C-alpha cells in the first residue's frame, strides 16, 4: 500500500501542502470500461496493467 499519495491539483480540499493528498480513500477511474491497458486510459499516473480477469 502506498504511504504517500501525491496530488498536483492545488485547489483540491484534500491537498496538503501543495503536493500530498490527505483524503481517506482514493478513487481511480478508467476511460475504457472496467479494464485498462495503459495509464493514459485511466486517471492514475501510476497505473500498471495486471492480469486481465
């Protein structure tokens, strides 16, 4: 599990100190249904594809 979640959206209420997300949970979405193949298909820059179920 990630210890730090980084955020570059300065006007988000969860942004702490301009770089760190303080939200209690993170919601990542895919632009290609429920399976993605690249990080560009998601709103998550650290996405890495795993086994497609």
